[in-house]
C-alpha cells in the first residue's frame, strides 16, 4: 500500500512539472507576440510620422510669368498678398521652385509619388502675371481673380476651374477632366477635351471648342465673337441665350430645340451684324432657350 502511494506521488510531481513547463512556454510565446505587436505598431507610427503631410511657404522675388511642369499636384493660382508659393505635401523636397528672368518655374520629381501635393501660388496684384503655361500630368488646376494676357495649359488627368479671370488669349487641352468657367472673360479661346464636360456661367467669350466625349452647358453668358462647338458624343445646352446668329446641326436622329421649337437635323438663324454660334453634335441633342 505504501508503494502505491509513492507511485501516485511521483506521478503527481511529474504532472506538476509538465504543467509548469507548458505555462512557461505559453507565457514566452505571448511575450513574443506582444513584442511583435509593439514593434509593428512602432513601425507604422514611425512611418506615419516620417510621411506625414507638412507645409512650406516660400516668399519669392517678383515674377510676371509662370511655367508649370508638374507630374502630380493640385495647383491654385490666385491673387493674394505677395509673390509666394505654398507647398503642402508628404514629400516637399520633390517640388522644385525657382524664379529667373521674372519667370516662376514649378516642377516635381516624376519618379517620386506625390499624389497628395497641393501648390498655392499667389501674386499681390491681379495684373501681376501676363503669362501662364505648362502641363500637369495628374491633378486639378484652379485660376482665380487674375487678368492675364496668355494662358496655355495641358492637363492629362484633372479638372480645370477658371473663376473671375480676364484673358486675351487662352488655350486649354485636357485628356480626361472637366472645364468650368465662371464670371470670366475669355476674348480668344481654344479648348480641346477628350473626355469631360464644359460648363460656362456668367461669362463672356469667343471660343473654338472640341469635345470627344462630353456635354456643354452655358448659362447667363455673352458671346463676344463668332464661336464654334464641335461635340463628337455629347449634348449642348444653353440657357438665357443671346440674340445672335445660330447654325446648328445634329446627326444620328438627335433633336434641336431652339427657343422651345423642335427641329430635326439642321437649324439656322441669321441676325445682321451679330456673332455666329456654330454647334455640331455627332451624337447628342442641342437645346438653346
């Protein structure tokens, strides 16, 4: 009987030892997992800190021209307090700014990802800049409160906004993006857009527009000289239309509605000594009222 109790005691001791070993291993594994989680958390925290968005403002000497060659950035050019560029980005160093011969140049590294970049360019007087030109591969461009002689911009993927701008000559080429014009005067404009809409509100213009895939909407505006809109696939709409001459044509069975009267295929209205608005829609309706 005594021997039986000895055997039971030995088994109990062995079981206790095994239990302690298992608990120790589990505790060690948990500590490793906690350490791994803490390390990962610290890594992502450091990453976010190192890649956080920051801003830098540069006060510049006087310039009268702006040249843009930007891969990725949203750009706003406007009247402000002084000649200045503010860069907001995760990678400020990728943006190159320079002024030479009164020309401001803006560029960024095509190899670096900078899709969160924003550039604000200000000038102290609405007449300070005579020329804006260049290209943006990906990003929106906004022009505000300026009087400019010449604007020539190309956008690959982004919208163009023009507000309270007076310009003698403008040329806009967009591959994919919308054009919005408000409270502006464009005396001689050429606009081409592959995929996007054109909206003109409360403005004066003379223009030649070509849209591959997109609609045109014009309201409360004045036509300064004979203008044309050529839409391959899209509709044309004008409200509060001026009393000028019109030459309108559609294809593919689309309709023309002119001052609440319907026409099919072609319509013309000639008024002496007035500009001619020519609209051609390959696949879309024309509505002018």
